[in-house]
């Protein structure tokens, strides 16, 4: 994604386009796999000498809350982050081995809404779904 579209996206989410946020988006965008905060930090340290890991965490979480970055919850219990260009509501199939992230169009939201409404009389505000597995490449090796 182009730098200018990050600026617009940040603006539309009422987040200031700070150099750090833009740099984090740039690092994530250049990666084809999900990255851990530590890896992102390593790459940013070249440009931001005094940058601490907690600041990277905080900025990542702000970008997640704004819906610009996806949080990946790995079965190894570590947190990773991924920048998906697909801005439509969707879910991810992640490879636990190589870090590849693929979009899944399946979503059972309609059935979930119905079940929660009919059985529990409740209302769904949001839901998360992440499918963990091995990608085609990793399966072959
Ligand atoms: Zn894989
Ligand atoms: Zn996606
Ligand atoms: Zn869904």
C-alpha cells in the first residue's frame, strides 16, 4: 500500500499519522507473513534509536483497535500482527509454521446471530474467528 493511503486511513480513524505509526505500517506492509512485536522493533530501531519495545506494543494495539492492523493469536500463545489490505469484514487462515495469512470469506455470522437471539435472547456485538493450520507449501515439505 502506498504511504499516502496510510495517511488517509490513519486520518479516517482519527489517529495522528506519527512517524512511528507510519513506520510500523510500512514494516508490516512489506512483510508477507505475520510479525512479532520484537521483529517489528528490530526493524524500526535503525530509524528510531531510542524506541522501546513497549512503545511498539502500544502503537500496534492502537492500530489494531482502529482496525488497520490484525492481531494474530498463535497457538504458541505469542502475539503477532499482520496488515491485511482487505478492508472488508473477513477472517484469516494462518499457517502456524511459515506465518502466511490467507483470507477466508466464510463467516457464520447470520447463524450465530440467530442462535444467540433465539436460544439466549442476546445480541452479538462482534465475533472473532481465526483458523490455524498449515498452508499448502508447508504441507508439502
Ligand atoms: Zn506455511
Ligand atoms: Zn485478510
Ligand atoms: Zn465472521
